[in-house]
């Protein structure tokens, strides 16, 4: 009997030792794993609370390019700054979008040089415009590349919410706009159906204005473009006739035969010189920045005789009258941005 008791006692001791070994060795491992799991869950919970998503090589974002080492802090204006000694870009983004037609909205044209890592959406955000504005104004057909020069046009236009029964033709008629430009700008095809409630931008669309009480309606329209700099600007062509009065962004259309010389309206620096492409309807065109903070634009040219970054003198030939872009006959579309157009 005593022998059996000893056997059972030994078995009990062995079982106790095994239990202790499991508790001391195996259980801590399980416990540690539990701690790691808890910490991991806590970290992920914190990240979720903070709105942080796990970052992988596939989800890691690209940093936005800096405007340049010499750029001045934004001051709320729309000044043009020299970058890398030649290219001209805007120091601060344009306020609003194409659909924002407030008077405070900038009318200045900018030239942006694409840097490594840039995307169209980043550049559009930088200037406060839509991606379509950049695509439409630069004839972008594929990916942008480092060194590309993009013109940032503060396109004038109106926003339209599609209603039941609307068609591209009826919308174009309503705003006196061009059907092809509406299709191109909004990335639509003529065969596409319009969804009720969809938002469309109508480039150069016109909204019926409320009649002015003042009898001097003409002078009111002219002064709306800004200050009048008497004798500052030279008429951009000799001879010819005004085929369309003030429209768009302080623009006049001056009709003349193809090849007629076009002159710089004032001393300045060429910031845009495009000798091909549709370019948002401007065709071949030139933009000059002047010392008084204004810009002049010359569109539909048959030939461009200057290059971006070149200084020009008042009266210097910068190109020739043509019929490129959105044009129904040879003329120069002449804009003064930031001042009244005396022509």
C-alpha cells in the first residue's frame, strides 16, 4: 500500500513540475504575444482616431514641389516672380476658380515650369484652378514631364447646373458660348447625355447683365477693367478696324489682313510665347508683363517673333496677324489685364 502511495506521490510531483514549467516558459510567450497584439491594436486605434492611414510604398504620397527658393511669402496679390533667372510663375495661387466671377479674382496669366514629382492636380491646387483649366489651355494629351512649361489661364466663364431638358446646344445658346469649347473644357463628347444636376463650366460664357441706372453705361464698362493709363499703351496694329468692342477680359478685336505686323503695346518682358496649338482658343499668342503691373495679350497670330523671357520695347514687332485658334477671320484679339483698354 505504501509503495502505491509513493508512486502516486511521484506522479503528482512530476505533474506539478510540468505545470510549473508550462507556466514559467510557455505562458510568458503567450502573454508577450498578447502584449504585442495589444500594443499593435492600440497603435492602429490611435492612428485611426487621428485619421492616419497605414503608409506603404503604394500609398505614400508625393510631396508638392516648392515654388522656388527665391519665392516671397504670399501677400494676397497676383504678382509675377522670376524663377531660375528666366521662367515666370505666380507667387500665390489665383483666388477662386473659373466659376468664381467676383471682381477680386485675379486676371493675371502665369507660366509654371513643371518640377520633378509634380502632378496636374498639385499644380491646379497651387493656382486655385481646376485640372481641366490647365489641360484645356495647354493642349495636354499625356503625362506632364519635368521642364514642361504650363500656362495658367484664369479663364473667364460661368458655372451651369444641368437641368432637365438641357442640351449642349441649348446651354451654348443661353450663354452665347462655343459648343466645341464647352465639350473640350468639360471632357465631353457630342454624343454624351447630360446628367441632371451635373456642373459644367462654360468658357467665356456671358450672363445677361442687369441694366445700369447711369446713362454713362459705356464709360462704366470701360472703367470696370481697372485704372486708365493715359498714353501708356500703343495700339498693337497700324490701320485695320475694330471688329468687336470690349468683351471678355478687357479685350478688343482688331481686324487686319493676315501678316499685318503686331507691335508690343508697351515696354515689358514676354512671359508667354506660343507659336502652335489651340491654347484655349487663343491659337498662337503672346503675353507681355509690364512695369505697371499689367499684362497685355495678343492672340490668333499667324507668326510669333519673340520668345518667353525676352525683353521687348514699346512698338517692337512681336508677330503677325493671323486666324489661329477660335477665330472667324484674320484679326488680333488684344487684352489688357489689370487696366482699362483704351482701344
